[in-house]
C-alpha cells in the first residue's frame, strides 16, 4: 500500500520544530525544490532566481504578522541545509504561480464538511481530495507537532512547506482549494501556506473564521473549515470580498469555482465536483458514515476530471508528472475522535490508513 512519510516533531519551540522538520525531510525537500524549479520554468518561463526574488518580497510581511510560522521556516532552512529564500519560494508558490489570472492549471481539490445532524455516528468530519500535479506525490509528507501551549496539530503538506490542510486537538480542521477571481492581483498579502498554519493554531471555530475572513490576501483561495462545536462554513477568501457558504442540511462541499459571487470567477475547466460531492453526501443525510464518505471520494462522474480525479491534462493525454493532474491524496479528519484517514493517490485504487492525533507526544 502506498503511504506518505509521517513525521512527528518533538522540539519545544518553532525554530526547533522547523530544524527537526528540515533535517528529517532533507531528501524530500530536495525533490520538492527540483520539482518547482522545473515547474516554474515549464508553466511560467520563470527562473528560480526570479522566483526567489518574488518570494523574498513577502519576508518583511510574514516576519511581522506571523513570527512563529516564519521562525519555523527559518528552522526548516537550517535543518535541511537549503537557503531560507528557497524555503520561502516553496511557501509562496501558490501566490507566485497564481497571478496573472490563468497562469495556473485549472482545478485543485474537492473539499467538504459534515455536521452531526448529517452523520450516522453524530460526529463532525472535514476533508478533501487533493488534486495536483502528479509530481507532488514523491515529496509530500504527513506532519504532526505539539505547540508550546499544548495544542497538537497534524496535516499533510509538501516537504518544506507549512501545512496545507489539517486538524488540531481543539477539534478544529480545515481543507483548502484554489480559486481564481477577478480581484486577484500582484500585491503582498498573507500567503496561503502561512495562513493555514496560523488557522491551525486556533482554539475555536470563531477564531479561525474571523482570521480567514479578515486577513489581507492578494489572490483568492478557498477554505472549508469545521469544528467539533458542530459548526462549519466554506469561506471563499476573495481579496476584499470574502464569501461565506454555510452548510445545507448539515453538509457543505466545494471545488474550484466561486459560488458566493459567480461573477468574480475567472477559473477554467469543468465546474461540477463540489455540487456532485454535496449531492452524494445529501443522498445519505443522517446516515453518513466514515466508509460512505470514502465511497463518495471515489466517485467517477465526469471522469477523468471527477471527484476522484485521474491523470489528465487540459491539453490532452500526457505522462509528464509536471503537467498531468490527478488526485494525489484523499483525507478525512474526524474532529471528535481526532483521527486522520489518509489515502495516497486515487482512493479508488489505494487504501486509507488512519493516524491518531493522540500518537503525537
């Protein structure tokens, strides 16, 4: 069974956790850097030095606004032996590749949240199918840690990056998807990787929802968040125009097009995966189980650009892992039992394994 490397960090402070992270994933970080050096040139004809220059523009902003996250990345650089500027590129890749509009390939991820009234076991779930270029599989890792205040966090990410989705011991979790809006611009805002890590330090639904809705961003992103408080919302974090999509019948699902204000949407590709996942979950409302969620995440309507997305390219068939898109991971966070069910690559072809937050010491 294919699995991602799992690392539980034990250092007591942000820099130390980063240093341990960098040291233990040095090889994967090297693969990640090699991937994006080629990817930036292939997609945008952007040299690595140009990408480093773009990434460095964010350093004063994140150092002041999110010092814990910045210190962790300085530790990653120290532990891995790579330049801090290189690590910053990995953590601003979404922003660098996102603008101008249309620079990124269409479609990333289908996310969801299920509240107690919709689940058979009266639990709260949040998760996603993460769709990306096939290249990311070889350098993605599961990362767990315990913060100074005792908060435990676990999630999946690309090596060298802060978490891209996850949950914490306060019973909150998030999944994220790319968005493209007419308000995206080449400006400095809090990068998505930093934003997600900050959100995963939150102790309540209100805290994370307020932060996502109010923080300044330069490009759009989508956050599906939920809490064991039995609360959930999907936040389309469009610059200066955040849109909120609340659960219907205890279920919310979202893909990569703007729903709150469709006129802001500049995305490409098919626009049905979020609606399809909601309909599948709604069909078993009140009877939704963990196994049924897995079944929904294996859905192939619209194949190959389905909820369970199979290797494809917007320009036809290709074997190039830097161009082909597919589901690279499927994740379900149980915010009551505090477990993470994770499948590497397409869930229709591979098995889920479970990781417990309690295993982080």
